């Protein structure tokens, strides 16, 4: 019984450690059961189209692409779409429409910090006039502009500060003619610098290619207090307790039913 008792107590201590990392949790208390309200968390990536405003260097508007084929976002089942033409985005790049319909891959910053962007804009034919790409911040404005025709160009940026909710748009237009304008551009964004202790384990990297997905992946998520706790703690949790079990079995006040915890 002694080995089992020791393992149980170690797991029990870890549960208390996770729970007490949050000021609104009062472990083992019969006091208030108030829980902070759930909030709607914006998706990290969105896929849409718009037209550039030459005077501001940004988008006049952003409209989400309405149809997902399983591999790409576009205007409808058929390509070109009757309304917006050839606009399409996939994991590795896409295709712009006419000059009024640029392809826009949008990333929304989940927290304040400093980021750096890397990637290459590619165009693989000498037919047509190539494509033009921009990186535009909703707060800082245009961060870069490039043209690619039958080549690849580096689209890396210097590090810069972002605020939570700030939108970074990766925009590609056809220049003058959308003929043969398929492009590749799968940027990577990375938070740089050390994280504060309370955010240890938070996600640092976003990659357009590996993050790409359909409606279920890009829809806004309800961010509940318990989901916040799971995000913060999961990467640092090294004991064999299922976090899903922890969340389902912990209430306010915290009462722990340790399921799926091996005792041998």
C-alpha cells in the first residue's frame, strides 16, 4: 500500500498546484462559486479576399471566402467563381482574382508581444505579369511589399511589437492581369523573447501550411476559464493524469476525483 499511497499523493499535489495557479479558484472551499464568463476567442487564421487601398497601403475591406473544398478556400464549388473569379487559398499558397479581388490570409495575434515573420513568395511561370504581395498590420500599416514573377522572393520582416487582437494580413494581388497567377506563400510567425512565468508553455509559432484547415479549424472558439487553465498548464504537466478528466471532475470549490491515474 505504501507505493500506491505515494503515487496518489504526488498526483494529488499536482492537481492542487494547477488549480491554485488561478486566482479565481479557491481550492477546497465552500465559498463563492462565481466563475469568470466565457469569452469568444478569434481564430488565429482566416481566409478571404479584398482590394488594396493605394493611399493607405492596406485593405479597403476583408470578406471571408465562403466555400471550403476540403483542400482550399474559394468563392464557390466551381473555380473560377461567377462572382469573385479565381480567388483561392490553400495550405501552400493560392491564386488571386482580378485587381479588385486580392487573396488575403489573415492572422490575428492572440496576445501582446514581439514577433518575427519569415517566408517566401513564389510564382513559377514566365507567363503573365507575376504577382504582388504585401504584409499589412491593422495597427502599424504596411510592413513590406514584394513582386514575384517566375521566381521566389524572401518576405522576412524584422521583429516588431503586436497587441492582442491585431490583424496581420498576407495579401496577394494579380498586379494587372490574373492570368497564370498561382502562387506559393506559407508564412511563419514566431513570438520572440522570453515569456513571463505566468505564460510558460504558451504557443510561440504559427505556420500557415501546417495550421491550414477548414470551417471547424478556423471558426471562433469559446474560451472558457477551464480551457484557459488547460492551455496554460498542459505543456508543463508531467504527471499521468488526463487533463480532460481533471477539468470534468474539478468544480468550484475544487473537489478532485482522480480517474485514470495509474497507481502501480
